C-alpha cells in the first residue's frame, strides 16, 4: 500500500494526524532508488506516520495544509536531482522534459525547490519544525558557488528558514531527529546529531572545532573560497571529520556536525528490504506514468560510497568515499522479488551503485583511521594499500544470474577499469564480457590530456588504452561481438582548446566518436566546480585554465563531434583559434 497522498488516504488509515509530511519535488515513486521512498518507509518502520506531498503547488501555502498540521514536522527535498540541474542545461537553456514528473512533463516544481517549499511550509504552520535534506540541501549545506546565479550563495538552511539540514545519506539522522522530536525536545535544541547542519547564535566553539572562513570572505575572495573548500573536503569523513563552523552577518553561524558513519551491511540490508511498491503512484497512470522508473525498476542497488574521487562528481561530498555494500542474501532476495513482478522479462538491468565493482572499503585501515586526507585511493595511480578484489562481487553476480526466470544480468552503473586492472589474476573481465555486457560496455576515461586528467583526478589515458586492448582480446577469445563506448567530458577545468584538439585527434585515431557529448556542468559541492569558480586548484592554489565563454564551450564540444556536418564551421573556427589549421584536412575530410 502506498503512503497517504491526500486527506482521504490518511483518514482511510484511521489517522487524524500525520507525524511527518514529506514534501518532494518529484512525483511519488515508491522505489528504493528514490530517496523519498527510503526515508518515508524507514520512518514508517520505526512507527511514525508519514504522508507524502509530491510536487505541491507553490504559488501559495494551501497545498501544504492538505494533511492538516503535522504532529512532528515537515521533511523537505527537491527530489532525486537538484532542481536547477533538473530545469536547466549547462548552457542555461530551459529543459523541456522532466523524467521525474508524470508523463515527463516539465514545470511541476519551482526553481530552488527546497527554498520555495520550506518557505511555503513556514507560511502554512509557522511553528512546525522544518527539516530539509536530499541532494539539493546536502550539496548546498554551507556557502557555495552557484552556477546559475554566477555567485557565491549562502547555506541553503539560511535562505530556506529550515530548522535542521540533513546532509549525506540521511537514514540515521532522520530517525534520530524523529525520535528526539517525539520525545518532546524542541527542534531548536536538537543541535548535536551527526550528519546535520543547524543555525546558531553562539556555537560554543571548542579547540577541536574547525572554523571556516566566514561567508563574507568566501564571497569576496576566491582564495578564501578555496581555503574553505579544502577544509570541508578534508573533514568529510565519519572518523576524522570535525565540527565545521561558518559565520554569517549579525553574529549568525551555520554549524555542520561531523558526518554520520556509513550504514553497515546489516543496516543497508534492512533499508533495502523494506516493503516498497516498487513503482509510481497509480494516480499518474493517466498521464503516462513517471519515466524515471524505467531505468531503475529492474535494477538493484548493491553498494554506496565511492573512493574513485573524480573531481566532477558530487558523490564524494554527498555519499562519501568509504564504500559499504549489501549482503549477497539481501541482493538475491531483491532479485527474486523482481522475477515475481508481472512485467519482468528476464532482464536485470544493473547490480551496482556509484561504481559497480566497488564492494568494500579500499583498504583495511579505514574503519579505524578513516579515509586519507591528503591522498586518493586511485589517483594518480592505485595506492599501495589498495585491496582490489572482485571475488565477492562475482559471487553475487553468479547467484543472481542463476535464479529461475533471470535471462541476463547487466552492469550499467559503470566500472572503474583502473581498479579492475589492479586486481591481478581476477576473472572479473572474463565474466563481465561473457555474462554482463549488453553488447556495449560504457566506461569513462573522460579525457586524454595529461593536464585535464590531473584536474579530473583520473588516471592516464594509457590505462584506458591498456584496458581497451584487454577488452577487445577477451571478447575475441570468447567469440563475442561486443563494443565499448567511452565517455568524455568537454570544457572541464584545465581543458584548453589545444587539449580539446588532442582529444579530437585521439577519437579520430581510435574511432571512439561518441553519440552524445557531456559538457562539464558546475554543480554545487564538487572539486571541479571549485576550480571552475576560482580558476585555482584549492589544494595547491595553482592556476587552472577554465573555459567560461559560451563560444569556447561550443568549440570544445564541437571538436568532440568533429564528424558531424553541422559542426564543421565551429570546428574550423576552433582549429584556427588554436593555431592548428594543419589539422583541417585530418578532422574535416
């Protein structure tokens, strides 16, 4: 049974009042790939009554009174994606489609949804606690550069007027907050919970706390912005993370408590074993359903966290670098549920996560000492302490693909080929090619230029070339006609026109010309976005070249699609500007 979506639903359950009203910018999809579903079902499992207010009207507060006054509070997120990313392309064009809305129709949520929803909730019931969370809140939890305004904005907890902000994966924090509110503790006194940010007048600064540069400083100085980012980045670990304090005007502070530890295996098993309906609410059927479910309906989340450390990825700041995974039994149990669904055709689309072939912490020291603050696990090459092992993941895949009714198990969430290569003697590549590729393997070398890869925190293109050769050889040995599609990013910080030309030449030489091009998108919370805004590496303060004009971005993008007729003039212009007219015949013939 779905959770209540209106007053009638609530009353049919015999409720006179909901404990929480969960407000979301997405349509209501009760599937564990959606944060709204996980948080609502988890609270339900702990005995709380949760009503779901999906995509409410925001012009006034009337929709926020739909269920009446919630007993404990509003829980607010923008949906699975930041609302500004959801609405705008990298060139700031308004998107015409929203896969998280009924029928894919755009326009069902406001820009900066967390701020708008929170203020409407405050209008509806002035003294009801407001707790914000999800990706939009998490990545904007402190002062941050905003690409759409092209300026540094305040912590979202300030503009939303929320009482508590949950950052990261919020299961533990939301339950602790719910239990504290249920015990009668005033929301203004709930200031100690890990994985949360709160506003304070007197934060009682202790010697072990980290005081960040104040907001006025980071808004005015790019060097101070870098300094603040580096301090936050190095304190984003449950073992070594400190309380962070950021000062605003009028003696107001935002205090970030240390991160919550990642959920352990039994906790993840419990979360993903809750009773989800595994589809969208039936009220959306007439509109054609919710398109986002199609990609994940027959997929299984097997792990969380990523120690890959890519500069352009928000996972480091949101889920964290320390990997945890579900048990084989839990994953198999979910796979069995999929086989019993009436529209299951025998294909499981994914068994993975942020990186499919990460299944455990990258080394044994992390549980006691935390993630290293000044080094990466895989960049510039795999750390000597890295424990690369695919055996447990292979065991899971074998168990799932042997289930009755399962024809094929694909891996679509991506693999780190440098991690695969570090696992000497592993049979993973063979089994990947034999059983888990749908004809095309998608991998992400991202670029070829040494300077760009350094800023991306990605390995040398030689590592990709080595993997590519092994992949081709393995498929030939197995008699498989399977291909590889590499992902590349244009205009990433560090990429000059000459670097883009180098990438185009590589594509020409190897035949890897992509169907789609991914432009670098400066989203809050990433290392690359800090570089984009400041034009510096925040850890070294060395200058980083950044392509910021729409003209140059289009040139770099066109060079990646040099083979398309409509790009010929732009490519010609780019080569001339780069002083590489000698390549006109090579790329344009």
